[in-house]
C-alpha cells in the first residue's frame, strides 16, 4: 500500500511544479483550439449557416424568358456555389453532373473552371449570344481567375452545346463562402 500511496503523491506533486503547470496549460490550450476548430468546420464559424453534410445549394431563382422572334426560350437564373461545386446551367442545378458546365475551384483564390467539355471566355461588352459566340471563338479558356478579370461576365460553351453567359454577383469573402453567379443560357 505504501508504494501506491507514494506513486499517487508523486503524481500529484508533479502538477505543482513548473513543468506540470506548463503541461496542464498546454493541454487546456489544445482542447480549446480543437473545440473552436470543430465548431468552425461544422458551422463555418456562423451559427446561422447549415451543417456541412447537407447537399449542395440549388438554384435560387430561375425561369425561362421567351426570346425575341423565336419559339425557343432562354433560361436565366442565379446559383450559389460552394468550393468544388459544379453547376449545370441548362438545368439550373448545383451538384455533380455529367452535364455540368462550370465548377467553382477549391483554390484559395476564386477560380471558375469549365467542367466536362465546356470552355470559357471573358466578355467585355453587352451579354448577347452573338457577343459570346465571338468571344468563345477567340478564346477557349479552361478556367478564369476571378479577381484578375477586368469584367465580371464570362461566356460559357456548355457541355450540351449551348452558349451561356454568367455574371459574378458576389465572390466569396468574409462572412460568405459561396460564389454567386447570375446566368443566361441562350437557345
């Protein structure tokens, strides 16, 4: 019994020494940082945000607008993409798809990639089908680095063979991790 009691008193005596106090303090700091990291990962640091295990966001608004002088229609809408999300502009949906047209890259600097067979070209002028066709004939970019663009409009040759234009409504930043795009798919 004296051995167990001396071991116990030796263990408790350690915590009253400077190395024991520093060890306890380090354990406490590690526990706090871990708890904050788990909280930020689960909620994005915002108590109003949804859990990370929910499916990707879907089209916020979309609809078809008749084209002038044509029986076909063009599709317009707005999408919010989290990092690594893909979007099918014709379907107005966010998520992995064989028909995805654009992808919000995982890099720290916001990049927009052409998904599948789609390619991109920045657009300086008015967002028309003719202007986008000319821009896409001049350039076949695989991706665009959004902060480096002089324009917020990007033409897209979609994976389904249509021409579309996306406009960056909001880039991710403090308090917002999503890239918000307005889009129009021309017939």
